[in-house]
């Protein structure tokens, strides 16, 4: 602003000086008069002599700035408002005119989404809420946690691509967007099989192992080294639901988001640029308005570049009728609960059921699991994948405008909300149309998941301790506690394989590019399936594609990125867990062994004080969270 003010003043002075010359010349009757006018103008200029060089430099700089400002930015359409699409948009926004098209009815986010208290129902009418109890609570119904390693950690070449994301996570923590899960809050439930003897059959038990125990200062040097690794790895989640992470990507942005827009897979995007097979390459430069985006039979916008930031059948069909055949080839999708060891020939996505239910506190779950329990991964179970206590993640006291029970007239502090994510195998076996789940499927999925949770987790973790769990051995006891439940099917859940294309100039240490880009048709793709099946992978893929577009000159010399010598690689971490790739102790056998807290020990801890006072302790936790966690 200071530069602009000085430059504007300089221009006015220049105009006034020129006017003075003209006026003086008109009044002059002789050559002498003309010379006097010139001398007067020179004198006026001399008075500004000390500022001449500075002002000239500022004028030049300001002209460059104005030329950049007035020059029309290239336009980019991003189809998909998940983490990858929003990350790409945020990193592009100062260099391009970006528009994000997203199908989310309430907010963007894709699989990184939440239900917030009092979200409006689909019909947006005056009818009562479809889920009158659950609608009062905040809960995540897809992605539940973010894993990150502190930026100071030493990484191998294989994982150093996460460094930028780790720094971003730390920034989010510093900004109170994310919080670290408290100690003793994250667990993994593992199966232990006892071999058959002469008089018995094989038996299975489930042990709960803590993933984030408190750090200890009284350990040997070797133990300290292991503990240090454990301290550097962390589980995080947003303070106000996963959708608040999306808010952080959107807040203060200058890109445009078109919300609740269904870009038809059959004709939603149309290529209108230079003809194939050369496309923009034949023009030796960038083509304008190469892509049009359509919805409901009308054109929503015309853009120079197109970015596909989602996957599944819709993305496959969306690009099938365009000339960008190399891009479409990568978007072809299989749906299965497993992928071959060599990675397969196509992107493979699994499906996952999400069941959220509320129960009165203290419930069978809260009485048998650690009081600080937030989440637990279930390994090698035919039905269960992850269990999360939403009311421990997001206590009602942290809701915006929260009031006490006596004032609000409800009893929300005495209700627990839990979410169970199924395995891909279970979802495949019980597959149904995800937009319109039949009622019998909903009931069956609910019954099977709750029964497995009760039989395999609660009864064995609690070890049948009737002092803290008088109904531990009563079949169907947990099912009877449920006040309300909701089932959702994520048909395009988690990618089981990752595309490893050539890097070109886009990466270091020979790692894959993490995105693809075809300069002929000015189309790119980003997503977790191009980097890693995680929020970190999605964010990084979007970031890398954005940086490539900023750095490239879009000339005929522009090279393809992500295609050469590419192949699909099976994700070993997803294969192990079934839900996502996790960075840290879930993938480290040594750390897992060092953090194990057995199920009998958990039961013992409950008997030593937490069982009978469970409800009061939960309320105390909520009061502590009120001080630690910012309101939404």
C-alpha cells in the first residue's frame, strides 16, 4: 500500500509537470519565453531529483505488480472436495483461479467428515430429526484419526515424503485445530490363539495393547531409545470433529467452493481444447477454457485445467468419454476386500460399514474398557475393524454454546456415543446399495457388529468380572442398551493398492510423484491412492500436484508426470489393518511389544478404583477437557 501511494503521487506530479510545460509554452511569445519555460520545468524536476531514482524503480515495480494483478489467472476446476482436492486448491489459490466442485450436502471433506450437533436433515423441512438423539452429538463417521511423527524425528528414505505433512500437523496443533490423543487412550485388540490339546479345541482370546502409554524417565538406555521413537509418533484428531480439519483448509481461502453439486459421471466434464492427440502441446502453450463442468444439464463453468480429486466408479465414468485416455486408464476401478500381492492391474477399493450408536452411561463398553479409551483397532477379526468412543473424543462440554443439563433440559452428559467400523470382508459379504440401504440389511449389520463387539471384545477384556460388569456374560446385553443407531456404507472406502508412477522432477530420492499430470489436455489427478492410503497421503498428493502446476511453464516442453514405468503396489499396512496406512507403532513389532498392556491388567486397573466411579470420572474428564479443548 505504501508503494502504491508513492507511485500514484509520482504519476500525478509527472502529469502536473507536463501540464506546466504546455501552459508555459502557450504563453511564451518568443524563443526566450520557450527557453524560460524549459528552465522552469527543469527547475521543477530538479526539486524532485533526490527522489527520481527511487520513484523510477518503484514505478517499474508497481507496473510489474499491476501487470501481474491485471493479468487473468489460468482457471482450474477441481472435482472432489476431500482432503486431496482441498489441499490442492489451497496451495494453488494464489497462482490460479480455482473452483472446487463437491457433492457434500452440508460441507466438503469426503471421507474426512463429521456429523455436527443439529445438522439439518436432508429434507430441510420442519419435520423432526431422523435421529433425534444422535443429532445432538458430534461424531466422525469415516476417518477417525491422523497419525503423525514429530518433525524432529529421523526418517528413512522410504517415508521422508511425510516430512511436510508432519510440519503441517504441528502447525495445526499449535493453532488448536488438532489435539494429540491423551496417554493410554489408543489401543489395538489382537487375537491370541491357544492350540488345541487332547481334550480341548483351539480357543481364541483378544488382548488389548496400548499404543500410546505415558513416557517413562526411569529406563535403560536401550529402552529410552525405543520410548523416544514411541513419543515421536502420535495419534491426533481435530478438536471439533474431522470436519473442523476441513474448515482449516477452507478458512481464509480465496478459492471458490461449489457445494452440493453433483457433476454427472456420464457428461459432467467435456473437453473443448485443441484436438487430440497433441492437445495443448500443438499450441506450444496453454489453451484456455479447455474443460467445461456441467451439472443438471447446464454448464457451471469453463476452465483451463481440470483436476480429478476423487476416485471410484464416478471418476472412472467421468473421464471415460474424454480424450485423456492415459488418465482414464488409471482411474478404472475394481471393488474387492483384497488385492493380489503384486498390486494388481487396477486401482482396488474396499467397502466399509460405519455403525454409530448411543447408550446410557455407564455402559458395558465404558465399564470394561479403560476410562481414557478413545479408539481401538481390531486386528484379524472377521467383522470388526475399529472402535471409537466419540464422547471421549468430543465431550459435550466442548460444544459451541454448551449449557448444563438443568438449563438445556436434556441428559446428554449421561449418554455415550460409539462408532464401529467394519472390516472390508464383512462389508463385501453384506453389500447393498449404499445410498438406499434396505432396512433388513441395516438391522442385520447392526446386530452382527454389536454381537461381535460384546462377545469378542467386552466379555474377554472384562474377563467376566461381575464386580464391574454384572451383565458381562448375558448374551445381547449390549444390544439391549442401545438407544439409537445409524448405519452408513462407504462403498468406495480405502484403496488397497497405490500407483507408483515415475517422478520426473516432482520428487526426491527416487520416490513416486504422488500425482499424475497430462500436459496435452491440462488434466491432473491427486488422491491418497497415488501416495498412501491415509490423510497424510491425500494431503501430500494434492500439495505435490499444486506445486507442479505452479512450477511448470505449460509449454510444449512440459512432460508427463506419473505415467512412465508405473505400476500398482499392494499396500502392506492396509493389508495388515484393513482401514488405512498408519505411521508408527501399528507397523512396528518392537514398539508394539514394548507397549503391550494385557487385558487382565486392564481388568485389574478397573477393579482397583475406576469401575464403580466410572460415570463420575468421565464427568471429571469432560470438565478437564473443557479447559484443554477450545470450543467449536
